C-alpha cells in the first residue's frame, strides 16, 4: 500500500540524494524528520525538481539537507525564510632514516654483521644499496652515529590528537602533540582554530559562528581559509544547524533502506517502480 503524498510539506522536511545505480543517476528522497515517515521520492537531484515540489506543497519551516548546491539553491529560491539545518607533507627523509632505530637496537643487542642487518631491513622494505648500510654500520662501530630521529606522527594521528578532548589525551599523547606544535607553528595555528570550532559545534554555540569564520579567513593555512569561506556562503544554514535540534540522521536511515531495495531489483527497475516500492508501507 502506497503512502499518500501529503498536500503540504511537513513542518521539518529532510532532503537527501540517493543513487539509482552506481552513481550514474541520482534521485531525491523526502522525509518528515519529526515523524520519521517518508514523504515522497523525486526522479533526480536537480534544484528545479526540488523547487517545483516545494512550490506545490506548503513550504516547510525547517529543511534538513546536506551540502549539495542544488538543494541549497532550491531552498533559497522557494523558501528563503525557512531554517536550514545542514550536516555539519611529511618532511622528506633519507631512505635509511626510518630503519635507523631498528638498526641501532639490533646493533646494541649484539647483531653487528652488516650483511645480516642489510638482509633484515631489505625484508622490511629498504630499497637502498648495501654500501649505504655499510657506511652507517661503520658509524655505529665507531660510536659516531647520530641517534635515530624520533618517529614523526602521521597527519591522521596528529589530527586525532587535535580533535580529541584534552582530558582524553594520554600523558604521552599530550607531550607528543605539544612537541609537534612547538616544531611546526602552522600546526599550532590550525590546532587552536580547530579546537575552538569543535567546541562551538559540540556545545551548539551557533551565535559564535561568525567570529569563528572570521578567524578561519585570517588563518595562514589555505585549506582553513577555503573552509571558512565555504561556511560563509551558506551562513544561515550552518548557523541553524548549530542551533536547531534537527539533523539529517532520519533521512540517512531511509537512504539505507532505499539501497537495499535497489539491490533487490539489480538497479534495473523504472523510476515508477522504484518510487512505488520506496513509498510502500512496510
């Protein structure tokens, strides 16, 4: 049994895209965020199609959407007054450097044969020549070898430390992060901005968003400036997303169900049949 398409839009409307088949063609799913019920399915994800639907149905008070520009244009065109909650190089090193700590440990343990050490690091991925290793082993024997540099944390590891609450960092992680901040001033600046923005999001302080964007636009990191400029382009929607209690989580759940239905039909059904099955009551 098909759900009857309402004559008006729900008060809080969720909008999200879905693919009919491996990203070749997309449709749009509409959900009542407050009741979690499906509202309608549109044949594409264009701004014109969504705008037409919104005109034919009384405009929602709040639209929960992702960052798709087509949805942004449709909502701004038809319902400019509606709230819109939006989802919110490592340094170059010598080929031998990353093996030095291992070589020093092996040498200290009594494994001093250069050919044996060369075979061990080759098994671990060393692609340099034997002469490079032999020269380094001589410095170990002479006691003139420079201590192996401390391993540099990966960008992903550093990002994790920055985004985690300070009280949840282990003492070692806190020390490592501080060492990285002192060594790389750019990371210090990015860390301060990221932590301030994360606090703003976690505590839903949307009234501070404009000031946060301004700080991002003045940052020396191009990627942060670009992100801040992108937020400013859709300022009202981002602010609403940090103030209102609504999100697109409900819509995402229905999208997962749509994917299951598509797979059962091998993505070969017509839009009319796909829409009928999506809107059918379970």
